[in-house]
C-alpha cells in the first residue's frame, strides 16, 4: 500500500505537476502566424461569429471541448474534501476524455455557498464549451444542480456519477440476467445505497424494463418504505409499500443485489438468502460490499461485478462517458436524453457478446475472454467502444430530435 501511495503521488508530480496541458493546433512560428492567430487577423472570426453565433463551432474549439466541473462535496469514496482536493480527479477525467475520445477538457473547481451560486457560476460560463460533465457532487444537491443546468444551458449537461454509473450498470445487468436465465421485468432487486448513483441506476433499470414495485432500496436507516416520514423527494420515488425493514428482510429471494454504499455490507449469510442464480453488483470502491472470493465461495451460481480493475466484470464509467460526449458533440446535441442513454446501454452490452480481438486481450492482460459469468461487460481498453457507443448515441440524438446536425456520412465506420 505504501508503494502504491508513493507511485500515485509520483505519477501526479512528475515530470510536471498534474496530468494535462494545452497543446497548439495551428502554427505559431512566424510574425504572419501571430498576425493571423491574434491581432489583426483574429478580428475576422470575431465578426463572423457576431453575424452568426453558430460560426463559433467553425472558428473555435468549442465543439470539441467539455468542462469537467465539481465542488468537491463527494470525491470518489472520500467524501466532502472541498474543491481543490477534487482537482486531481477532475484532471483525471480530462485525461480520460482525451485518451479515449479525443475530446479536449478543462477542469473547473467551484467554491460556493448555495446550490444557486453553483448553478449560476456554471450557467454563466457554459457557452464557452461544447458540453458539461458534472462530477463528485453530493446528493441530493446534485439532482437539483443537474436539473436546473439542463434547463438553463443550450449544451449537453451530464452528471457522470449518476448516469455514467447507471449506463454501465444497466448494460452489465441485462447481460448477467440473460446468462442467469432471468428477465429484468420479473427480477426482485435490492439496492444498497440511496444516493445519486443508486437512484440513477434504478431509474435507468426501470427504463430498461425493471418494475419499480420490485425494487427495494435501502439507506442508512434500512428499507425505504411508504410509512417513513424522513424521505426527500428523490427517495420517495422508491418508497415501497412493504413490511420489509432490514437488508436481511429484503434480500430473501432477491434475484439482484446492487451495492453503491460501503465495504462488506453484504455478508455471506445475506448472499445465501438470495434466489437461485443471483446477480451481485458490489460497486463500492475501493472495497466492495462483498469480496468476489467470498461471494463465489458462498454461491457457485453467482455472477458478481465490482468497481475494481483487479476482478472480472469491472463496472467502470470510462466504458461510456467519453463516447457519449463524442456522439453528442458530433451531432451538436443540445442535451443527453434518455434515448441516448438507453442506446449507450445496448451498444455496450452487445459488444460484450462479440469475439474479443487479440489487442484487447493484450491490453487487459487476459488470455481469453468469452461472454459469460466472468465477462458480462467489455474491458475499458476495448478500442471498439468509441465507434459503437458514439454512433449509437449520435443516432439516438438525431432520431429523438435533440441534434442540430445530421449524422455525418460514414460516421465512425473507419
């Protein structure tokens, strides 16, 4: 652990502090270059944009930039550590945008006292970018922040902790249920956790066919049920008319467990109570709700996924968020809607069913990967994700009416 800590610190400090920088895309070597880049030449694109605001996409980098914005109130599994402590994570998101989807990103850390101040800050700078990726903002404030920004901004706004997690979870879940011979419409689902990721995951599973009345969500006080009087408006959506009160009550006969809560909260005894052929997504990081070794020792019929890269079936947001923005930017979508999210789900889940190329095996360190219990979602290093997910998202944007541009000819086919 000490070695990993020092390696991580060195990685972020050397050879230069941080993980990102700005690169020039045009020549700047001669006096003429500078005259075109700045004064007097820059006046011409200024005039062109003033005449037609859409020209900003032609003459600036707006169309390929995403702002990654946080207030640092829910940093990874570390909690509310403030805006500056979130900066390494936001730079990391910028790195992933560039590495996987060739999107330029700027990290912005916001200090504020109220939700309104945060929203106003972001809304007032939004037009500088092609899209906004919100990150590491605690619930329930994150719901209001995203909803208000979606209403006020003319570009896509996407809270990845909610929707990125939900998309990858749904893709893996649908595949796992297929392997286990179960239908999502009939599945009894237990969700341990009631924050942003949990609520988004359950809402998207419902859009994919799950039944709301078959979902039992738990927070720190136990099962969320209709007779509780301490629920915010988001938890109320999952208030179940049930006599179940504890995890032990809810887990009996459950087909699915989704954990976005904390380490070691699902015991072997709990797992033993689940229905035959259970599906467990233990996504607390770095320590899951139940370790895969314990789960498989307890049940040889279980499919288990975690958020960790050192176990099979990693639920990793990088499988979707760079490519969702890639598709949205390329058709100049004004939003990322449910149709685009569901399209991403199906593109990801389908890719897991296909033969895995040798270069993906090499990058992931696996000798073989075949669709089944230990391979229900693609590996993050699968280069096919960019084309598959971006195209599915772009097509859904066009078909649902939120795109300003048609799908480019031969899009993502090369």
